[in-house]
C-alpha cells in the first residue's frame, strides 16, 4: 500500500517535526507566529510569503498526521483573506503586522457554521456602532493573552460588515470547553458592545466576497485535514493488526479484518483523489468551485465516519483510549464533519436549486402547489 504525502515539501517536513515533538501536549505560546506560518498566504507586497492554499495545506497535513490541533485554518487562512476586504490601504498595515507576528488577529466565528452565517447584529450611533449577538463554538486553542484583535462579521442595515475589535473590549468567553477533537472552544456573548466607528473596516460586497473566499479556503483545508488524518489512521490500523495477536496468531491473518482494512484503504484513495481534484479546481479558478467543495464535504464526511468507526472497532478496547493515536485521529475525523457546516447542511444547499425548480409544480391531487 502506498501513502505518499499529499503536499510534500519543506513546510510539510517542518510541520511534521513540530507535531511529533508536541503530540499530546497543550499548546504553549503562539507557535503559528513563532514558526512564521501566519505569513504564508499574506501577499509579498504586505510583507508575507505570497504562498498559496496548497502551501498551507502542507502545514495542515503535517499537523493532522500526528494528531496535533492548532488553529492554522483560522489564523493563517481566514484572517488574511478577510482582512483584504478592507482594501489595499487599510488592509496592508494589518497584513504586515500579521505576517511579522506583531499582531495576532483571530476570527470571532463559529467553527460549526459557514462564515457567512453571521449571528451578530450591529447598529450605528453617532459615536460608532453597537454589536449585539452570541457567537458559540469559537476556537480559543491558543492562549487568549497572546491575542490582540478579533475579526467580527456582522449585519448592519441589511448588509454585511466586518469589524476589527481589540480583545480587551470583547473580553473573555462566557464559557470554555474541550471539543471532540481536542480543541479548546469558547462561547462569546456580545451584549450591546460599543465600538468606535473606525472598528468597521469594510462593508457590502467586499465583505461578502471575502467571506466567500475565506469559506472556500476553510472547506478546502478542512478537507485536507480529513484526508491526512485518514491516511494516518489507515496506517495506524494496519500496523496494529500486524502487531496484535489473538489465539497465538497476528490479527492481520484474520480474513474479515484484512477485508475491512482493504476497504478503508480504497476509501482513502478515493478521498485523496477527490481532494486533489478540489485543489486543481481552486487553482484553475473554476466557476463552480463552491459546488465541488460542498460535494467533497458530503463525500468526505461519510468516508471519514465509516473509517473512524471501523478503526475503533478493529482496535477493540484500545480504540477507546485517547492515549492511542488512532483514537485521536478517529475523533478528529468525526469532528471534521461539523467544521464550517456539517454534511447535511451542505447537502441541503446542493439540493436547494433543484428544490426551487420543483416548488412551482402543481399537485395533481389537490390542484395546488405543494
């Protein structure tokens, strides 16, 4: 069986080494800034590397393979893409600060929802704006004291707006908890939060376009995380079956387990091919990229769930211990289904055009539209 890297290169190697050294440990400091990963997709003219999402995917792959959780998608992809909605003059100094590591900006958005599903409302006043709304399930994996600003999408007078608010003004989350895959999540309640007029850095179509681009990037990189974790899970399962013995023989000699692991491998190959196709579509600027990403979300979620359950079953009692890497990888795969919209949400949106076309049809039994 072949398990070639998805995105080979120096970034993959460095991320893999870091993940190996810190596997199973709580993140300390801000490794994303310390390793320079926040500059990956920041344009060169703004002091960044000017890389692509494929470069970020190398980092995601290296971390996922060893089961380490860091908010690479949020801090290194979503933030730079959203900041660009502010226009060149306003965005450039902030992008430079992000690339240099002098500012740590994070999105105040729910991990479980698409980025355009805003829950914050903003009202304009003479002295600025007032933000009101709850944002649940925000990633707060890295220490909050290392943060400087939150990016907050909101609705203002029926249109989208983007606010850049310092962390002291928003304050600490009302609740924190551990997510299924080992992240630290937090809930934020913005109750008539007053912010200055300058906190609104963009409004209208520019924000909508930025949210769409960031959402596409989040789906693409989450898919990369899924396929990388799936590759590692299949390898871990095969190694376990070879090492573990029952009735004096290796588990890998049991025909049913051989068939099950072979089916996992076939599903992994299909997932790998689908992911690489998505990257080809993204690099080519395909007009129907959003549809392709939604199809991939649905397909990968089903594959990930099946393989995670199969791996846990084949590991037996060991599959219930988080000390085992395969267990953490299985949890990661299950949780990925709910990142940036679950598979049912994306399936519903895929079917929405067909539903709209079918809606005017008349019910021949009642003589009315359904």
